[in-house]
């Protein structure tokens, strides 16, 4: 992570995060596979947010896309491998949904209007991307991005891409649950924890 003072979540919103609308199209529990892969900048930050949510049973940081040979932190940080820092979320569709995870992603977890960056973390490895795991997820993701763009709730166009996922490579063990294990680290205090606090204020009913 390049700088401890990235822009905070919600920076691109014209409305409070709590006023971001629900997806008009979402998956029913019976059609929801209970797994999602999302990329929104630093995976320390997105992991910290999703670990707070009710219905989420696991969050794994990793690298989406690219090749296995370069799926390591040092290589990915170069910005030349094609990977995105991402998280794989496991959840119970009886308690939350794919669409609701996307709502948190787009309202709180990062700024979806930034292209190939989040604040001072710059490069395609920090891009905003949704990696659907089936056609149903792809439909919901595209529809929700279009819905939010049409609603005009962001100060700039949404830069989030919907991309195929050829592979997800789990990150090195020291990245797992990094924010919880390193609360005093400057980047965690300056960037990750404010996102968790914003989640708590915007969506208290979603917390575990």
C-alpha cells in the first residue's frame, strides 16, 4: 500500500452512504451461490469491512485474474501483472444477498468512481472490479451499476468494471485479517478503520 492517507470511502457520493438504494434486481436465496469476488483497492481495507457483516462466514484476500506465476504481493504491486487485489467472500444467502454485498461495496467499501486507483494507491492492481461467478451474478452486477449511474448519486461516472474471473489466487498468509491483527499500523488507522466506522454508522443493521 503506497500511502497511509488515501481518500476515504464515500468520497464520490452525492448522498450519504445510507441513502444508496438497494438493487432493484437481486438474487433469491435459492439462486444465490453464497460466494462473491470483489476488488476495490487495498484488500486489507475491503476485508476489514466485510468481516463486520452479518451473514458473512469468511473473507479471503487474494489476487483476481493474471497468471499463477506472478500471483504474489511483490509482483502484483508492480501493476504489470494484470491482477487486482481482491477478496473472496463466503456468506449465507438466508441472511444476506449478493446484491446487498454489492451495495456495501459501492456505498462504503471503496470509491467506485476512481479508475485504476483508490486515493494515493495507484495502478490497475487497485482497480474497482466485480468478478461474477455465474451469469446470475453478472446480471445483478451490471443492472445495479446501471441503476446507480442512472440515479446520479455519484459526482463522477462509475468506473467499476464487471470482469470474468479466470482464477483467484489466495494471498500470502500475513495478509489475512491484516487490519484486525495490526490495528496500530498507520495505514490501517488512517484508511481501513474509517471505512469500518463508516459501515457501522451507515448500515448498523447489517453488522454481525
